[in-house]
C-alpha cells in the first residue's frame, strides 16, 4: 500500500486537492465504486459528492466512518437511536435530555460540545470514553460539570438494558460492532479528509477498513487539531507514518499580515509540522479594541464573523448586535427567510390590506396553533397556487404581533429582536441572508469571513486548562485568527480570565 499525507493549512484548498487526486484515480481507470472517500461530517460528504458530480448510487464508500460501519454491518435504520428514543429512555428513568439533543450531537455521533442536561452528559461521557478508548471514570475526572459517578454508572447500565430490550443501536454501538465483527471494505483507493479530527478508536477502524486498499491519501492540518476535548487524537494525524508527505503551497484566504500573526501564535506549539507557504498577497489589517463589541464597526458590504470562546458568551453578543439593529445568524438565531419571519410578513401584509398567497397565510395560523385551518389553506393553495387572502377568520390583524404570534417567552424575545432589526434595516434586511455571524472558535473551523472579530475573555475551566496545556489554546487561537480574509479585530480582555495566546 502506498500512503500519502497532505498537510493543508487554512485556505489552501485541501478538499479541492483531494478531489483532484480522486479525479486522477478515475481517469487512470479506478472504478468509482471502488474508491472510498471518508469525511468527518455528513455535510462534508454532501459537498464532496456535489463537487465531483457523480451519481451517489455509484459511491458506496463516500460516507462518514459511522456511515460506513452502519452500512457494512447491515443495521436497519429503524433500529438506530433517534431523538425520540433518547427522550423515551430519559422519561423511563426520570433523566432529562435537552430538547435540542440532536443539535448537541452532530451527525457523526460526536458531542458538539458539553451538553447541559443529565441525559446529554451521560451520552457524551460514553461517546468520549469510546473515542479515547479509555474508562468512563477517566473522562469524568476532566468533566466540566459535577457528576455523581455512581449515578452515572447506574444510568449507563439502564441505558444499555433499555437499548437491549428495544433492539436499538447508537453511534458508539456501530463503531464497536465493526471493530469486533467488521470486514475490510472492497476498495482500491481510500481518501480520508480532516484526519486531524479522528479519534484513537476511529484510527483503529480505518486501519481495519483499508486492509485491501492499494493507495491511501490522508489530509488534514495538525495545527487545527482542536477537538481533543471530545475525543480526537491530537497527534494521530501528525504521527501517522506515510510514504510521501505533501504540504499545499499557498493559502488563497489569508493576506501577509494575518498569516504572519497566525504563525507567531502557532509557532509556540511544541510538536507540529512547519508550513512555509505563500499567501494571497500583501496587506491584511489587524487592530485591537479595549472595549466591548458595541464599539467595533460593522461594514454592511462585507461579511463579519464574531468568535467567542464559549457558547454562553454568544448570548451577550446577540444582545449587543440586536441593540445596534444589525441582522445576524448564529446561536440558534436565524430568522432570515425562516417560517417565523414569513409568518410575520404575511400578518403585516394582510394588516395593510395586501393579498398574500394561501401558503404564506397558512404560516400565520401555524404560529397561532390552528393547524387544521392552516392545512385547509395549504390544500386550497396546492390546487390553485395563485389564490390569495387579505384576512383570516378569527385572526386579530390589529394585535401587537410581537406577542400575538408568540407561543412562548422565547418567541416573544425572538419577535422583539426581529422588530428591532426591522426598524433598523427594513424587510429587505431581514429577508436577505445576514452578513454577520456569531460562533465559537471551535464552531468557526472550516469557515471564513472578510472581517473576523475575536473575543479573548474565557471562563475558569478554559483559563486553567490553558495553563496546563498552552499548546491547545494556541491551536484554538490559530483557528480563530485564520478565519480572517481581510481584517482581524481582537477585543482585549475585559476580565482577569482570558486567552493568553491572543494577547
């Protein structure tokens, strides 16, 4: 087997290079059905398939690792744990799962971050222990929330029994089943993208899968290995032995000043692969603010990404931007083009005496909890898509829509945010995709923006962790800095706990 490792610094086109190599394999006569393209997420898999424009049915091995294990073990989809199953299990033993459980866990089966309910904690601990191939107690020693170890063990045992009785499997089960019973896949060539995010368990599974493979390509960036806290093997990609190493020569995202600043940060990491590459060109603005984000200018003609160390900090960011009347997306807040905004637009249009299509009017009834009448309107709209309405029976079009179209306190808050932004930018600004986004350092990976604003303050757990492992913080800071295409703004610490790698 010939093994090639591809190091792709931010913006160097790592996935593009992998797909180029894939096309060369196809041109050389390798059947596409004997090529495996292993991605870390379902979204990355979809992107790869869309870019090569080959019939998905001919690509049995274009999957995540979990997806390949699922297919190879012949698991019935109906037997895979769904959100409703987790909620049913939780109810059976009196353990709560958050309503957003399916968002707390990504489609690859890895926790998206530390959850905030006992049920989510249980599954996250189990998944991380499996990924690291260690004991549950080892994971609990570093868990950010206080967890009773005895209760955790009892609940995990109850979870095992519940799955057994109900003949259900989860992501961890899929990997373990393949590890013990799976066979190598029938592929001649294998590509592994974002390999720096693989766990120790996944590296072992990949080794088993590729026993018949003739050529292997692994791509990643050891400098962006930032998911150790959810089980990724920090040095798995860096230490993986290959026959040939390739460092992609140019970043098409970063300008000189931003790249130089990023190199000063990542250069302090003890173990890494140096990457001397060309940039997009000269320039790149870097500025510091000793204030809150309320004073950071936002240019409506460019994309801007605000990045914080923790999810909870995004709530304050959202409040600041709302007060300034700036449309944004992130933190579960994406009204633009959503059904909530369309319902409000339909409501206000009918209030003004303007006709709206029945399918849009039906959204108003949905928001008011009148599903039967909404479905009747939709049925009429399907028969004649041109039908409109200017009023709805029993709907008070003169009511204050902020409260009238709300089904919860959260809806009232969201509607008030829409009102504030409406008063600032009008309907056009609400209906168009926003140019401002909010995310965390970990959530920003793989993304970019013209202007990136980095918050440096952090919570105690991250602050103490950085003192024990400064390299981890350097990698996280590096990821944040390298999202910036043209301009980087760094908000200096406003508290005593902050990311030292950025200051």
